[in-house]
């Protein structure tokens, strides 16, 4: 009998959610307010040069992007995503643009902030950059992928389609990947869409546009970059605007980059606008996961298979390979740091194809400083991603 194996990619960062036992707690963006008030007036295009924020994190008191105003970004040397932490409210009536750039006939498109550039064109051409970069192709560069696979639409001579990566929680925050360059027709790949996190202690209103689309290839040759990432975290999310995170495409739709990722974390989702890809919603209020002495969760084994301390979270290079014939349910061991004992720990498995499944357990072995939980879960077949969360009372 042929043995199938379950390929599991763990989230590179495990999550801890702080929730009250009953009712809604406040959402704390963590903003210090050090960057003051951001106001962009109507009819004005403002470019934010991120050079003076090498980690990409801005601490605002409030944000107002007026109607017909546009905000663009010059990436910093580290090419970090854009993170806006807002003490009160964020109102976007204009446009916040972190989109990837289109490839040209001989040069690749640059990614948006936190995104990756496309591949070079010509006889010495290259693959698109990023974990889901499209492959270099003889005629057509391969499309980049992210939350969904890019598409070649049956045209001849395409480079390889990029790999899926990332998580539904959009943690860690990652941008889109570039499309591959083409050889014979000299088309540079499109850049991947950038990544934007806005966390507000009050309300996020989007009645304008947030654009994290991938860049297309030139004409019909360079591969399209994948869409980027948008994550909104607030007590309330409202508005009738648009959030874009689709992949880029060329003028004849020979290739199209895969979709990016969009996530709303909120108690009240009153948004009635348009999101151009499928997005997820929840109440996962970890904004920037802490390192060091903060509360931490680490998945240390799956079905008895030890997990590296630095999991990749990439399905093509799985962090665990479990024989499909192993009997369900399968034990997953979660190491907890600075989390009270007997806290409920939830493990979620999100297959590449099919609905997510979850199971719970408690970290009833150890102490506050170091404890562990064993969660037994009925594992679906096929590759997928595993994450762990903890719900505690503040």
C-alpha cells in the first residue's frame, strides 16, 4: 500500500490573544503617540519616506486621510511593512497605496513596502523574489503566489508558479512576492504588493481605498507579482470603501499573480465596502507579537515529531511530515511561556484545501514561567498550517 504523508507548515510566530472572560475588552493599539497626528488634506499626494523609521512602525495619536488625498511610501533600507499604531481613530477617505510596481520591458517592478521585486528579464533573467516568487520563463515569467496560487492561463513557456505562504492571521506581516522574468521576450516580472497593518484603539473607517495589489508584467511576458497584505485591528471597522490585494496581471492576462491576504480583527465589523479577495475576520488582538519575556506560545511537536525552534511556515518545505496512516486524533504539544496555568489553549489546523479544524486543551503541566499543553486534534488529510492561541483574562 502506498503511504501518503501529511505535510504541515507551522506559523513562524505563534499567537497569544488577550480576551476578557465575558463582554468586550478595549483594544489597545500600543501606540505611544510619538509621531503625533497624521493629516493629509484633500487633493494632496504625500509620500512617506520610511528611512527614519527602520522598523516601519509609526506611533500616531490619530490619522485622517481626506477625500482625494493619496499616501504613498518610499521603503526603508530594511524593506519593512508599514505599521500604523493609532491611539484613537483612523479615517481613510482618500487612498493609502502600498501596491507593487509594474515590470517594464527590460527591468523588474519593485515591490511595495514589505513586498518583493520581480525577476530580471533577458538571457540572464531571474526568478521573482520572495517566498512565493514566480520562476524565470523562456517566454512568460511565472506568476508570484501568496494567499492563493498565481495563474498561467495555459500559455506556452511559462516559468514555475510560486508557492503559497503566510497565515490567515496575517502574522507575521509579509508582503507579496514578485513575478518571474522572461528570457526571449525580455519582460521583467511585476513586484509584489506591500504589507500594511493599521491598529487603532478606537475605530478604523475606510470610505476610500487601501491598495496592496501586485504589479503586472509588461505586455504579456513578465510574470505578475502576487497581492500584498492588509491587516486592520480595531474595536470597530466601518466604511464603504475598497480594499485591494489581488495579484498583478499583464495586458493580455497571460499570467496573474496570486491573491494576497486581508484580515480584519475587530469586535464590530460594520464595513460594507468591497474587498477584492476572500478575507478572514476574527478577534485576534495580538498586534505585534512580543519577543523575550512576554507571553509566548511555541508548538514543539506534532504527532510525536519534534519541531524546529525556527519553523518556516512554508508548505513546500514543511516543518513536520506526518504519516497519513497515523491514527487520529494526533497530539500537538504547545510550550507556554509567561501564561497562567490551566489557560485554554486552542490549536487550529488550516488545510490548503478544505475547512479549518480546531481543538482545545489546557497548559496544566508546569508553572507560570514555563508550562505545556497537549492538544489532541483530528488532523485532516493534505498539507496545511498549524497555529496556537491562548485566551486569558487581563
